[in-house]
């Protein structure tokens, strides 16, 4: 089967400036007694005399650019972080998943987003690290990630490393931690694929694809991949009531995918954590090495005991059948194809 290669989308991640805790602190001031009046609290700057300037805090700065910090849950989105002092970036992660660093220069880091855990949607933190694994802090120039109180004070005064900002009678202001974020959104290809599967797992689309009596599982899986956006080729095709071997046979289909790594990657059952909705599952019931049944992954759940995978298929019509239940009933082994 052939998988549609996702076009890369260049986006920029925008975040806020984090003011280091050492920059904002309450200075110890002697008590002042004024019997004539009680002055209103106001912001003051205390500049200790004869203090050697502290080493400047080097921060990278993200500059807003065109695009939105979002991408498909299936991964592959190319994200560009632009700013300063970024050459040290050697690794990155989106949530708990490692990303690929495509390039890193002083002012630009280009990353390729991994697939979201369980194809879940929503925002995840993005972390950058250097070759030693130490975080590379990235913050925006507009101060948006600092607390409102800190931002109000820094609007008129830009503190230096050896200056202290104090507000009489107020507690020290804690600065917010800088954070880059990336928002995962559904992959429209997978959405269309699974919509097709759930519409036809029991109501066969015989008008368009016919049916292979008693052995329609690969025919159905192939249909779902056409819905996803795959195109037929000389080895994997259907037309005029004729099915190629790869379109109709589980074993021939496995051989076809093995010969087309640009479309799918083989996964063993020990790699369940990498299986995604829309991937292909295959069973070898008798341990002969041949593939005896094929389905489409419709749900992946992480539980306390491990990853549980559910699939849809024809012949033994099902929409959300447990892989583990099938193995318990029929024996044999299971493998997967990670569809690109």
C-alpha cells in the first residue's frame, strides 16, 4: 500500500520572555519612620554601589513570523524557531516525544515534529537542549510570559543584572517559566480514512470495490488507504473487477509494503507504543510466517498494563476489536505497518 507523504509546513513558535528570578528580587530596606506623613507605596530602584556587574544572562529570543504553531498529530510538520543564540541546540522534544533537529544556526533552529502520543490533539511543551542535555532557554522579546506585575514594572525600567526592583510592602514577584508550545491538530487524511472504515466495516461498498467472498480483509484495508489519499500503482491496484495480489492477499500486501518503505514501516508487537490510528495490523494465526488477516487500527489506548490496540476489518466484520482478544482466541502473532 502506498502512503501519502505529508507536505511540510513551516511555522514559528511564539512564547513570552521569562525574567530570571535573580533579576527580580526584594531588596532588604531599613525601616523608615516619618511622623509627618505616610507616603504611598511606589516602585524604587536600588543600585548597590561598588558592585561588580554580574555576567549577562544570555537568552534566545523567538521572533514572531508568519504561520501558526500547529501541525498534524501524525507528525512530520517542520517548525522553525527564529531568534538569537540558538546554535547550541542539539536536541528537542515535543511533550515526551523526541523531535528531529534538521538544522541549527545562531538565529534559526529547524525541527521536525514527531507524532503525538496516541494521536492526541492539543498543545504540548517544546523543549530545546544542547549536546550535554542542558536546556536551551528560549523566550520572546515582548515580556509576555512574565507575570503582569513584573511586566508593569519593566515597561518603564529595563533592569540590569545588578539592579534590584522593589515594591515597598509587596512580596517578591516570581517570574513565569518560559515555554515554547506546539499544538497538535487532527490529520485530515486519517480522519477521512477512519470515517470511511467506520462507514463501511459492516455496510460493504460493493458498488465501488466489489467483494472477495470469505477473504475481503485486504480489499477493505486497501479501500481505506485510497480514502486516506494513496494512489494505485502497477503492483497495488483494483479495476474492472480485477484485484492485484497485493490488493487482495495479506501475505502479498505485506511483501508490497516491505518493498515500499516510503509508504509504511514494519513494527513488531514490542513496538506497540509507536502504533497509530490509521496504521495496518496483520495476524499470523498459525505461526507459518504468512499473514492470514489484515485490519485497520481504529483506537490506541495507553493503560497501566501497557498499550491496547483495536482494529476494524472485513470478513470477520468489526469496528473496534481488541488485538489482544483476537490473539487470545486464535493464537499466533501480530505485527503492524506504520503508515506514512
